[in-house]
């Protein structure tokens, strides 16, 4: 690596350290408890397009979500965690098989409360790291000042892809158009929040009261980066079991490995309070604030250099 790239990497790693401090200070000031959960699990959540990395007879976590929700069920009402996650086969400009995730959960909070957290967190981290709320990323001016633009998924598809998805759209068409037609048109000039995904894309989110055709789920995009994915959390163990079984069937049909059912999590769901939570990619937030075009510019080691 040449001297200029080494100098830039050092600067970005110093910025990363400041940002991690700012993240922890934000949550502590809001009364959150920082927790640590296992990085190995016998049963990762089955998701159709995410492959867990084997670790002996177990797996490295793809997310700390299931363990953190078990803490919610045990009575921990405001929790956050910064942890390493692992996803097999994910490598590219925005991906490394090992990456850093920030997740936080609030009992008795709606998913729009989590969005408010997200907006305030990003603004505070930027300022505490010595950045302005109006910055340059990937050759564009980006204003992080809250509140951010909000668009319903159905409205975004109608405007940018020419069709309006219902509760159960064709998953291939939906995902292709999301990546190729919708995502390139949002998050430009200011972050965009895509709200209320089709019910079939609910994953671990609850369906919206009064409008069960959509799920209480949002994703945040900024400067071409997908930053975060949030849910109003599903708290129905039987419905969650059914969704896991459907995801496992999709994995099996696609020739992907299947995983044991996460029984301890499903048992804990019997005590889950109403809650909302979010997963934010720390590496991508560092990229955004450091004007970095690749994850390689904001981590000390990648899969290729470890």
C-alpha cells in the first residue's frame, strides 16, 4: 500500500475511534445499557439470502438480534451493542465477510421512535467527530440535518420503478427493482427513509395495525449507501416460527444450507414486550463521514489482508 493510502487509512481509523466513542456516549446519555452477546450460536435466524459462517458445530452470528431480543424478554428495556458480525460469501466494495454492526432496542417504543433515535445519533456522531452536518460524499453534497426525507415503499416503487407493490409482490422482481431502480434514486442530497415494506418482506417485523398489508419496517439510505434496517418487532412466537419455517423452505429450495430452529429465542418471545429495534452498519457510517468509496478504506484489515 502506498504512503498516501496508508495516511488516509490512518486518518479514517482515527475518525472511526472518535465515532465509536460518540456512539457510546449518545446511548449512555439516553439511559441505554451496553450489552455483549455471543458471537457463536447453534441456530442463526434463517434468512433466505444470508448465509451464516460455520464455526465448529455452531455458526458465527449474522446479527446479535436474537440474543438481544432475549434480553428484552428478560426485562432489559433499553439496550445497545457494537459487535462483529459474519456473513459468508459477502465481499465487495461495500461488503466484507466480517463487519461491525450497531444494534439497539427499546421496549414500549414504536419504530418511528427508533427513526428519531437514528436521526439524532447520526447528527451527534458527525458533530462530535468534527464533521459538519452538510458534507461531501461520493462527489455530492449531503445534508444530514434531521428530519430526513420519508417515502413509503409503495410510493417509491410507483415513482421510480413504474409499479406499486402489494402485500405479496414477486420477490425477485421486487428485489431487482429495489436495487436497480429505487435505491439509485434515493438518499441523494439528504438521507431517505423507506417506510412500510410489503407484508411478505416483514422478516422479524410486526404488521402495521390498521394496514396489515405492510410491515413496520424501514431502511435508511444516504449517498448511495444502505445504512440501517429497522423493525417494529414481532412478538408473536407462533407467527415468528411460521416465518422462520417459510424462510428455511426458501433456503432449501435455493440449495442453501438450512439451520436448526432457534428454540431458545422462540421460547423467550412469550415474554417479549412491545418493542422496536434497528441494525446500523458501522463501517458504512464511517465511510459516509470519511467520504470513503470502499469498506477497505475504513477497516484495518479485510478478508484479503487479514
